[in-house]
């Protein structure tokens, strides 16, 4: 945490400020209005998932692989929006829970291999992106190390949550979509605010790590509150609303004939 914070302080401001603002803005929309904009949310989630998959599949051309994966996934998400949100949203919820459960194994990661910047001066935009790519590679390798070292029983709650959300999504897709969008939105808000605080040099990562369970509770309250707000304030589609009156009219006609 401290190594990344020290490195992030050297990043060009544009690398921290604009992505941070975009993450916060997108997070607020997903958190409180994801159910209303399900297709847009599906494209966002699909693009993120496709970009990560492309990043892992094409190690020799990370950027091209990420763009290719994000494009293909975005097109598929635009066509199958509700299915993609339930599928990927549940996986993201499970991944967040797994990350919390595995946080005690971070000491297994080799801190000496962290790609720290070799200079104390500010990095320009190109150098910042190169350094960030090296950090992502380090985190990717560190994640694999943690998953190998972690007690496999700790993975069961995350797997169970994903399977339960998938099952519920078959019958209550509206609830699962709202919960998934709210959870992802809250995560983006946390990430965006962390990015902005890194620009200010406030040391947010070490601060949150020392008070992890407090922020986990705040995150859970945000996800739950966002789900309730979306279900209450985001109406169902017109097609779903119009189905009931039609059925009632048919019942009335049958009563008249009887």
C-alpha cells in the first residue's frame, strides 16, 4: 500500500484527476440509477470485464488486447443487457467479497518486487501510464500468489454469494440488477475518491487498510441503500406495467359474459 502511494504521488495530475472524476461520476449513476439505465450499465460492466480478460489473454500487447476485449464485450452487453448485468454483477460482488476475505494474506506478496519509480521528480503523462502498467502487472501476479496461498475455505462464501445471486436473478432479475449496479457503483465511488485523494497526497490506501472493517461496513450500507433507492424510485418498463391492466380487462370481459 505504502509503495503504491509513494509511486502515485509522482504521477502526472491528469492520470489521477480525470480518471478519478470519471469513476466517481459513473459510480454515482450506477449506485442510484443503474436500474433505470440498465443497458448503459451493462455496456460499462461488459467493457470492464472484456478489457480485463483481453489484458490477461494478450500479455504481449496489453493495450490492444484490452481494447479488443472491451469492444467485443460491449457489443454483447448491449444486446443481452439484463443477462450480462446479472452475470457480471454477481461475479463482481463475489470478487469484492473474496478480496475482503483474502486481505489477511497480502503479506504473501513479495514487496521487494514492486516496480517503484527510480526518480523522485514528477513523472510526465507517458511515464505515468508506463509506471501504472508495471504496477498492474505486479498486482496481477500478486493476486495469483494470494489465491494460491489462501485457505480455500475462504473462497466458499464468495462462490456461494455468486451462485445465490444467479439463482435469484432467474426469478427476481430486477432486484439482482439493482443490487449489482449499486455494489459496482459504490466500488467505483470508493476507487474514484481514492484516486483523487492520491492526487492530494492524503495517503488514503494506508488509512483505509488500517480501518478496513469500518470501510467495509460503510460500503455495505452504501450498496444496500443504493439497492433500495433504485427499487423504489426507478419504475419498471412500460411493457411490464401495461401487462396488468390488459389482464384485468380480459377478466372483466369474462365476468360480463358470465
